[in-house]
C-alpha cells in the first residue's frame, strides 16, 4: 500500500512539474492539457483524476508560483535587526537568485496579470504580505524622519528594486542578440547586478532633495 501511495505522489508531482514549466513558458491559453499529459508520460484521464481540469491544474500552478516568489521576498522584507542597506541588498540578491531558477516567471506573471487579473490579484493579496506593513516600510519611514534618507513613497522603492531585476530577465533575448550575453555570461552579468542595483538605490536615497 505504501508503494502505491509513493508512486501516486510521484506521478502527481511529475504532472505538476511539467505543467509548471509549460504554463510558465506558454501561459494558460498556449498550454494544451494533452501536451502536459504526453510530457508527463500519463494519459489525460489520469491527469484529470488528480487535477479535475486544466483550470484547476493551472490555478494550482499559479498559486505555487506566487507562494514561492512571495515567501522568498517576504522573509527579507521582515528580517529583524539588519540595516536598510543590508535589507535592500538581500532583497535584490534573493529576487535575482529566485529568477535564475525560474527565468520565465516575469513573463508569466505579467502575462497572467493582463489576462487573468482577478485571479492573480486574489492570489497576490492572499499570499503576499503588504509592503506597507513590512520592516522595510518602517525603516524607510524612521530613517526619513531622522534625516538619514530622503522621503520617498514605498511604491517607488519597490519599483526601484524590482524593475531593473525583472527587466534584466525579460531582456535576455535582446542581450543575447545585441550584446552576445548568454549562458554563463548572463549569470555573471546578473550576479553583478546584485551589487550595482543596491548601490544605485542607496545613492539616491542618501542624496538629500534639492
């Protein structure tokens, strides 16, 4: 009995991994359930036994993507007793490391927010701790009051952190074609951004407004 249960668990996980890759690469509309079944080495009836429908499988994968992404960043947002600069460095580094494992994720998230915004918003609101309640938000407010950094809205800081990282991954085809940055060269390039992006953000924050 234990052997049967283990085999079933392996089959379900194999389906999930194949579906995750295909949904991330192609989105919901571009992924056919028979393609998932074929690549996972199962028939459609067995796939439906585990997940009921393409929609249920998709929602499961989308939820998992958001949970992994949110957890990695929320840990850094709320780690106690670190400086603002350390927090921003960790945030950038964790975001880069996570996307190195799932480089198609930015395309997936942006595409699905455009095409399935209600479901994406629901998942994001349930799984992503709000920035305005994070330790990062408190640090920004306190250090601005003390005159250590300029006053800035939290949404701008979030944008300054995430945009260059996400854009770097979305620009991979461009970088490969124009700058011949591919494979190990891209990994070197993106790891260098771990130092460059926080330095730019901190330089801006520490420059008092004219």
